[in-house]
C-alpha cells in the first residue's frame, strides 16, 4: 500500500523543521565554546529536554482540544524563533527560548505520534513510522554536512540566520495536511487529569525523556570532543554518522516491528544506546569516536 498524502507532507514538514533545528543543535556547544561561554550551550540543551519531559504529559490535553495539526504548526514556529535567539548572544534570551522550544517539542512530538497513528492503517504503523524516521534522519544528515561546508566560507551567525528559515517552511507544509482530530470531549479538565495521573503516560514520557535527554547531551558533547581531538573541520563528517544509521535501517526495522511487535525493538535500541555511551567514554581514541554513534 502506498503512503498517503498526509503522512508524506507530515514527514517533509518535519524534514524542514529539523533541517534547521537538529543541524544547529549539532554545533550549538561548539558555537558557544567559540564565544567563550560553552556552559550556555549545555544549559540550553538541559532546559530543552527538561521542559520537554515536564510538559509532555500535558501535551495530550492541548492536542485533544486544539488538534495535532495546530499544535505542530505552533511548535514549528517556536523552533524557528529558537534558532534566531542564538544570534542575540544573550544568555537570558537563549535560556527563555530553550524553555519554549522544550514546550514546543512536547507539542510537536506528541502531535506527530497522535497524527501518524490516526493517518495510518493499523497494519502499517511501523512502516510509516520507519519512513518518517528515515526522512528526519536524512534532513539532519544533510544539514550537518551543509553547515560543515558553509563554515569554510561563512560564520556561525550567518549560517544560523539562513537555517532559521527552514522551520517556517516546515510550518507551511504542516498547514497543507488534513486536520485529523480525535473525538472531542466536553470536559477538558478530565482529560488533563487523566494525562497527569496516568501511570502509562508517565512511564512512556519518562522513557522517551531519558533517551532524548541523553541523546541531546551526547549530541552536545561529541562535537566538542571531535573539535578537541581532531579539529572543527571534522565535526560535520563524523557527526553525520549519528544519523546515517537511522537512514539505512529505520524503514526496515519499522516493517519488522509490524510483524514481531514494538517491545523487542525498544529493548534492543536501549541496549545499543548503552553500548554507544560506554564507547563514548573512550572518545579520546579516534576509533571509539567513530563507533560511538552506533
């Protein structure tokens, strides 16, 4: 069965959002290190993923009330404004925008999960999710390599300004998708209460937070290590390896999960993540730098 129009536009909307955001995220600690305030980069990442976790249980309330499409569109704008805030070079503004993009992330990703399920037939959940992940990984790989090339001719500020427009293109693509909504409820406070006190919701949000939080910090740490050991010019090619693997395997693993279930693949992914973090401990050795993204 072919992918439907809504899933394609959803995926390419996210492609542009994260062509801007994820590409910049790979260089954010390096950028602030050059400004002699590397801690601002790490604090920014901490705020993003902390607010992502804290607001994720509440996101379902807003998605149910206003629709996944509207929530994702609003979130895409906040991603663009976050990139622009980096140009101001004010720690207060960066911290505020980091908190806002963390909230935006909860709306964006919970909205995406809700929308993808409702736009897909049950037997194709894994395949469609695999297609979506592949597109996201392609966008970040292209973005990281593009910034690496542009750094030969431009400054970080000029590049960030250019990349800030991509989330706004993503906003336009999300505008095109159909507004698929869940069945409305009359009492939204009951929905919020269920979200806040749902053990299942907290369990999944905690697992997702742990994975993305560690990923965010590692994404901030790896470029600094590459820069320290090999130099700035190696950040792009080596960091892109972090996203090449999902491009190669996400779609097929998604199809496999349709057959064997999600739980085995989730367990395997966490085992691989733990192994990758262990290898990162030896990042002063070039071989381990190259293998850590796996």
